[in-house]
């Protein structure tokens, strides 16, 4: 078969793109080195936060709002619970650039947001014990996505729509001509018209087959679950949260289905390579000490460590995404560099990638994600 679109990397963005292209009756082949959802990329660990008022910059807000619409649509179509509207509390000092961006983006886009003092936060949610120098911006319409369930929903629906998925498959070679893509795997040679590369930390390994390299740095990250009082910290009583103080950024989740409170650190981490097997949780003292320190600093209850896991961020130099066609190969589109804040956008990125194939352009403004900003 000559496919309309071949997608290399069927994680968050690739599986979403496959789903949206299949809805438009495109013949899609998805290729993954593992069997998604899996623990070798950036989508495992059960949960991800979706925020609308965006501390990373108000340019992301239209994408976040469209992503939320699409998550709710996907939830209906898959007939699965994918989103919990826990609300999200953004915590920081009043002069924090992150908090100021949250406030500005909420004002510009007329988002529901409530500014609260530390005292008001501690009174509303008795699971917090915030120092008085902090404030919070509460977004009631935001919440938590069940990341692995989301990937499975994309997968199930894409396959129902006629897409093909090759798992445990390595790409060995690629040849690109105008209007034609030839991909050789470890077991077969496949033809298509368009190629999308959404290979996460393996993006440059795939691009090297075309003589292309992007400025990407995979980074080993960790996240942890803590034993917690279910009466105080369950998803119906406690919000998801982000915490940005002195350029240290943490995030956390309420306990969902008895899993315990989950906490991770967004900045920091250890650079790694695509080929390197991630060192197990506990290899470095900060794996557990960093986030345990934060639970003691801002939570009102003792929380013994329950479990920790490792994952990968694939960082671009400026922390922003790369979503663009390659200048050298107009029928090759790449989406990468999601830098630890991308999962919430996977619905809209999948839609954008499908539009770039079908309509030749995205309906949303994605100029800030062009490859040539690094050249």
C-alpha cells in the first residue's frame, strides 16, 4: 500500500496526528520503536496537568483552549474518562514572572481565574500550609489529564478509522522525493506521500537519516507519588498545582483513585542521550530529596515517599516547541522539543499536524515554533 501519511513516533503527538488524519479519511501508517502507551518516552506516569492561563507565555493560551475543547470531544468519542476538572492552583511570589504571565494571559483572554493570598489558600484547602510571602492564581476550569488513557484512546480510534500501527519497529533508512517518501524498517520497505516525525528523544536519530539535526537535548527527569490522607488530598477535594519560586518550578497532583499525591520538578534534571538507558529512580540523591522538600514546605501533612519513576524531557534551547516542515524536504513535517510542558497540547498539535498535511497550513498561529529561529 502507498500511504497518504507515514508517522514515525506514535507517542503523544504522533498518535494524536494519526487519529486526526484518520478522521479525514487519510491512509495513515504509524511506526513506533515500542508499543504505546509505554514507559520509554514522555507520556507515562498516569497523569498530566492542563492549564489555560499560561505562565510560559500568553501565546500558548489559544492552543491550550483549543486543546481543552478537543480533549472533551475525545473523551466523548472514546467513552472514557480522560479529564478530571480538579482546577489548577499556580503558586509563587507576587513578582514571579511565571505568576505575572498567568495573570496577564488570563486578563487578555478573559479566563476564569481567582487571585488568593497564602492565608486564603490555606483556609480553603487544609492540605496546604503556604508561607505568607506566596500567592496563588486558581483556575477552576483546568485540571488533570490521564495521559496513558489518552494515548490509548487515540490509538483505539485511529485503528478503528483504518490506520495501521507497526510496534517494536526500528526505522533504518529513508528516501525523500517530491511527493514520495520511502521508509525502510528492520522488516520491510514502505511507501508514502508525506512524512511526519514525532519521535521525541529519538527525533535526531531519525533526522540523521536525512542529514538533518535539530538543537534538542534529552533530559532525564523524575516524578514521585507520596502516601497522603485521601480525605484531604483526593481529586474532589484538592487541586492540581504548580509552584514557581526562585527559578525552581515544581508541579503536583491530587490523589486520583488512591494513587497518592504526585509531585515532580520541572526544571533541572540530568542530560542524557537517546541511546542511553535512563538510570533508575534513586540513582541521584535529588531524585527523592527535591520533591520531598517541597511537600514539607507547602503541604500541611507528612507524606512518606511511596514510589518514584523516571522519564524524559526533550528540550529545545528556548523551551518552546518545534512544529514545522523541513525546508530541505517540503513533504516532511517535524514536531518535537516539547520540553516537559507539551502533553496537554497533544490534541491540538495532532490537529495542527493534520491541517499542515491536508490544508497546507495550521489554523492557529504557530510562527513561534518554526525551525529557522535557531539558524
